[in-house]
C-alpha cells in the first residue's frame, strides 16, 4: 500500500475544513448582502449637542431612507469618548452597531490614556462626514488684529495670555499648545468643563484667547462678541473669505478636525462599502451641505482607505501637540 505524502495529507485536511465551513461563509455573505434587516445603532461617544452628535443626527435620517431601516443614535459619553468607543469596539461586527468618532480618538487619546482597545486595530473606517479647521479668536479688548501681532504681543507678555479649553486633551487644548510651541510663545491653558463654557469665558473677557473648532465659535464671531484672527485650514474658506489662514504667517501650521463613521473590526466588507457609498451620497445632499456651510464645516464622504491614510498622517502631528501640552501618558 502506497504511503500518502504528509504535505498531501495536510492539503486534503485543509480542503475538508474549508469545505465544512463553506456553507457558513456563504450564509454570512448572504446576510451581509441583505443588510440591514433591522435597526442599526450608531454609538456617539459624547453627550448631545457637540459637533459629532449634530453630524450623526444630520445624517442618520437620510441613511435610514437609503437603507429602509432606522439608524438609531445612542449617546454613550464618558472618558473623553473612551466609554462609547470601547463599547463599539467590542460590539458584534455584524454591521448593526456603528460608531461616530473624531480624529483625536486615534491620534490623541491613546497617548494620554491606557485603553482596553486599540482604536486603529479594533475600529474599521467607513467614511468621514465633515472636516473643520480651527479658529484663532481673541477678546475684542486684546489689541491685536493679526497672527503676527498676536505672536509679537505674546512674546512681549510671556505667561499673561490665557486660553480657554473645553477640557484636557481637546482640540481647544492641544491646538494652541502646538501653536505656542511652534512660535515660541508662552500661553496659559484654563480648563473648563465644556467648550461652550470656555467660549462664554472668552466673551466675558475671563480668558483672552480661544483656538479650537470653528463651529464652536462661529456664532460669537458673527455676533461681534469676539475677534477672529485666523483659521488653521489649509486654505481660506468661503464662509470667511477675508480671514487668513495661520499658515500664511506660520508656514506649514495646518490643523483640522473631522468626524466620521466606523464599525467594529471584522465587519463584512460589503457592508463597509455600502455604508461608505451611502455616507458619500448623504454628504452631497444640498440641505446637508447648506447646514454644514452655516457651521463652516466641509462635507467630505471619502473612502475607508482614505480615512485610514488621514489617520496615519495625523499621528505624528498630534503626537507633537500632546508633547507640547505635556499630556503624554507616563
């Protein structure tokens, strides 16, 4: 009796295993193609009222119309977004639990906190909803009207300019810290429990500076309560065509924020693709565009691969900002 070579036996065993699992794989693929057949949860890792929450509310109704099933927003705040995203990262990867996340959850939070999940490994990108720049705004009593004048004033008055933050590690904390490190000035961070509270402090003159998300400050700018000096976008934006970018004075200083949809790692690729295409379609909705423009947001709707590349590019930028703010976890 001829002996069967060991390598052939292994090939036969592997073929039998694959054959045994083939019906399950086919069934999973069929379920993915039928998705969704019931409501889809979208985890927002912050409380109501923030930009991420607003963008999910703006898009979920339209996603429900596209897919014929409700997209139910579920706020799970806590830990600077960690509580909600940890829940989403550990949820079933069947496409019925999605999450909203911003760039800081990938580039900032892991440097500051010990996490029970890896956002890059455990969350799969779907698409970015919108991008926003950061606004450098000052109280009107501060006699500066340009970035150059602001830097000169800060250098002449080290440690005497206070900036309000919406919390430790938020964009309104890290962006001015990075700006101060880049320009060699000394600014003092004053933390508040929320970004709206820090804006109120700026309007009241308790602090002199805010450097954070444009949508958070836009109404105060339009109301004449604060003076807008510059934006950290790569180029000037239509909503404020006469406002220069920071990079026009400090070459290369570009910092933006974004919010998008993610799924637990391992979610079927067909669901990821269909969701990504749907988010891109929603971002072209004229009403969505008008709403975002009022907030000085730029609708995007890109591919999962493009989201992953943006995250990769931002890692060193925000690592430097965390270092500048002295927030890296020991």
